[in-house]
């Protein structure tokens, strides 16, 4: 019986791909019987050829996977007043799209929800992509609106000492995703 787990790693001189891990290897914590060496030697950083991306659009698209869409829509669409671009259905789920300057924010739901919830706590809780940043004019007014709203203010408006008149703050959406807001005070 196999678990179907996929793992990839580099070892000196070869690319190794574990295609399937059998139950015995999982129990014994010895994957050596399941490792299959394929093809070419591993590349060093010196032999990598860079890829210059020819961007289709000037912004990025950020996808936030949620298991409770209504409060997320209330936050992004009703409170932050992001402009809706519409909803797209795909095999196994949907996404609601919002304009965010030259970028797009997507609220994604899956027919079968992910087993693990969003990991709250921003960058101090877990490595990886932990927050995104939005530049705004009038940050103090935005901070006051957040304080009055009942939405979580993670770190209040703080002036950025090296650049007088500029500041930043962190807030959290209903799923606990952190958002850094920065801009003119």
C-alpha cells in the first residue's frame, strides 16, 4: 500500500524524486527503499540560466483561500470598498476577484475545503508568505476607521522615523490574514 506522498530533493550528482512512499518506509522512517534516482545531475547555482519574465500585467494577483466567504466579502468589498471584478467558477471551486490598484486580490473557495485553517499571526507566527502590503494616502484616517470598525488592528499606526510624514500599521482580515498598510499620515 502506498501513501501517494510526493517529495523532491537534490543530492550531490543526481536529482532524486520520491514517487511513492510505502507504508513500511513511513513506519520505519527509512525512505531509502522508496527513493528513485532519475536523470541528470543536480545543477549548481552557477549553472542555472536566469529567466526574465515578460509580464502580462504590471501588478500581481494574490489569492486568499477561505472557508468562510461571507465575512471576507464583508471585509474586502464592504469595509475596504475594493472594486469587484466578478466571480470565476473553476473545477472544484470559485474565486471572487477585486481590483487593488494594478493588482488583483482573489478570495478563493474550494468545494472540498482545505483540512488546515489559515495560520493566523502574520510573519511572527510562521515563515513564508504571511502578509501583503497596500499603500494608501491618509493612513491616520484609515487607522481611525479600523479602530472604530471592530476589525483587528494588529499594530497601530506608527510613524516611520526615517521618512517624516509616512507611517505603517498592520491589520487582520476575518480569517486572520495580516495586511500591512503604509502611506502618508
